C-alpha cells in the first residue's frame, strides 16, 4: 500500500504468556518509518512473563492478570477491558497459552490473529515440529491466521515453509521456524490493518454484497466497476469510485431520492458521505469506504435500497417475500 498520511496507524494489543519473541518482532517492526500499526498494549495471563519486562522497557503499556482461580469468561472479560482501554483496534496473539471463549472471539472477528508453528491445516495444536518430522514431511513452517472459536482453524492469511533437514530434531527445526515467524507475523499484520484502505480489497467486499442481490451483474461504466440489475434493459444501481477526478475517496456511489437527500446526508455525516463529481447533480451519493470503522451492514442496506430504486417490481417482490420470513 502506498504511504498515505491520511491513513491512521492501527492500534494493536499483543497478548503473550512467555518470552514474547514474536511480540518483540512485531514491536520492533512497528518502529520502522511508515509502518501502519503501533503496539499500544502487551498483556499476559502470567505477571512473570519475560515479554512484559521487554515491553515496559520499550515504553509500551503492559497489563497482567493471572488466570488461576478465575472462570474463563471472567478472565477474558478483564483482558478485553484492558485491551479496549488501550484503544486497540486489533489483537495479535503471540504465544498466548489460553483458549479464548467463543464470545470474546466473536467480538473480535476479523480483527484478532494468531501465529502457529505449522503449515496449517496440518498439525493443529501442540508438538507440531515432532509431528512434521515423524510424518516425513519435506517442510515444516508457520502460519498466521485469523482467530475463530475452533482451535487453529481460522482463515490463513500467510505462510512460510521451512525445509526439514535430515538430522533435524524438534528443537532444531523449531529454532529455524521461529526465525520465519518473526519475519512473517509483522508482514501479515501490516497487510491486515491496511486492508480497509486498499481499493482492491474494498472492491472485493462491495462486489460480493452487490452481486448477492437478485439478477445483479457486474458491468464497467466509463472504465469504472459498476453493478446493474434487470437484464438487458436493466439499470445501474451502484458504481465503485477510486479517487476519481482528484477526490481522496474510495467509495461506492448509490442512488438517493435526489439532491435534497444527498445534501442532508452530507450535512449530517460529512465523514461518511460526499457529493461525487458529475453523479452528484442527479442525486447519486458517495458512501466513503477508505475510513476507519466502516459499518458493512450500513453499506449493504444502501446497496439494497439503491437496487430497489431501479429494479423491476418482479424482482423487488422477491426481496419483500424474503423479508417476511
């Protein structure tokens, strides 16, 4: 992603249970000029975790709470409270030896990631290096994945293979895999936190929502992606705008009731809406996507509303019937 001063640095909390070597790799990578994230908290379930001392020495806030004697949900809630108090947008697990409650995981869906010392989906859980060697694999490695309620099962965001040598033991292989982890984790974290500002990722999200509507089809309009419905004689209900005509926005253009509603939307939420060049005169509104905290349900609702404005009644009846159930 090109450097963009308008893009805020993502705030990341890192949870550890031990030495925190991956935490350290993330922290030192964050000190590079132009890095799109910063570490705002290092938390642990072990007050004696060595990584806490390193984080404190580097000027990063720390939080520790032993889990013994606490119910899982109670401990998770306390850790999450500290994460939120630090202002974190994302959580990176780095040797955090606790299985998190499904409710906690659900609240951070898509914003919590973990690193695992195998090439997932192989060898979930423990003893990954021994299992890879005993299986006769040519490579071990590491994976960074989004965290889901099932252990080591979330979507994989990146992997690095590491060759297994003939005389490798689990310890020697682990040492080389750890070097790969330190390189991989920061790269994947950077890619994750910059997604919400990248036009390619935003277009993919919008396209999936638009094409879920009845008889929607993708069709370029004046060189820009667009979506129409209603068959051969159908009309466009949305356009994708990537900084067109010198505008700073990556946006989806949707139909409003006209210039008055467009003006009211902009007056009420100028950080969300703008008047697009050429299109704005006929009431099309620009819904800005390259900003923090996009509500994708809100985007979906506006796409459906815009679709309804041009779709034939035979199609809108399908949506109305579905809404009744």
